[in-house]
C-alpha cells in the first residue's frame, strides 16, 4: 500500500545540487539497505517517519520534523502527503472490508 501510494506522488528523496549529490545518493541507498531498490528505500523511510510520528516525536515542534527530514534528505511535504494518502487508501480498503496489515493501519489520531 505504501509503495503503491508513494509511486503515485513526487519522489520523497531530495535531489540536491551537485555539491551534495553523493551525500543524497548515499542516504537513499542507506534507506534501501544497499539493495539499490527505490521502493525499499521509500518503504523504510516511510516506516521510520510514521513510527516517529506515531510515537509523538514530531508533535511538539514542526521544526523537529523538518530537521529530521532535512538530515535524512527527505522532502517533508511529500512524505506528509504520502502519510495522508496511506490513511485515505486504508479507509477506502476498510470500507470494502479489506483490512490493511496491522503495521500500516492508521491510528484514529492520524485522522486529525
């Protein structure tokens, strides 16, 4: 669900200017566990962002989330849009009695 949703959006990884291109590439490869798979990288980055968000690590300050995204070369607006799309798709699937895996099920607090 996450990968399909992500592939319908803009890339979540920043593609900075040439001076830090290698740093960006290394970050993306790290998210993908050096598998060379963009999909695995996207899924792992989303899971970590979602875990932090669910644990309330971003709740008190927008700056904390922005800094985390900047450090990890992730586009904050795109990963937030991805989170919203995953919630929407999960709700649509649920309306057809298709329950997403527990790990990615949205929380009631995510709807706000």
